[in-house]
């Protein structure tokens, strides 16, 4: 199919994946959940090794992001993608504001690994944060613990 990752040259495949990751983060930062969802395959799998959580499926992953507590903002620092058009990684910086009045914002860095299908949709996201932590309460209806 024209425009898919599999029908592009290696240089173009890399650009397509970089663009997909940029669109993912842009939509997340804007809280544009329709645009965010458009970057995801229906069967997307989201893994958080530090909290031992896994979310299966686009609908649950969208809800997870929509319901995430507190306020945060992301800065994409670097995106790398493979020439085969199947994998990408991103390094980001986050500013996270707590839920309590007067709580100081925290600066955090993270690394994210993405996998893609033939259409250039994200099929997997694995996030690595600087340290392990217990997940916030209230998302048990969306995640599996492992």
C-alpha cells in the first residue's frame, strides 16, 4: 500500500517512524486523545516495567492516559528509528506537577521503546523511568500487574 512503512525506502521508513513518534507525543502533550488514538493499533500493548503493569488494547491505553492523575508536560529530546520501519526509541523529559497545593514540580527523564505494524501504527510501547515506584491508585481497572 502506498504510504505504509513497508513500501518505503529505508531513509523514508526512518522518517515515517520518527513522524509517528512525534505525532504521538504532540497529541499527548496537547491532550488531543483522538489524535493520540490515531497513532495506535487496536491491539497496542503498553508496558511499565518499573511498576510491573501492562495495558492491553487501544481503548484501555487511551483511558489510562486520559485518567492519569496530576499535570505533566513532555519535551521530546531525541528520537531514533530503525531503517526497517518496525522500531523506534525516544528520550523525553517530563515536568510533573503533583496533586497537592504548593507541591513543587518534578523534572524526570524517560526512555520509550516503540514497535510498529506495516501501516506505521504503534503496536507496543515500553516506558522506562529513572526508578521503580508504586503505581498511583485508581487505575487497577485498566492494568494487569506482573
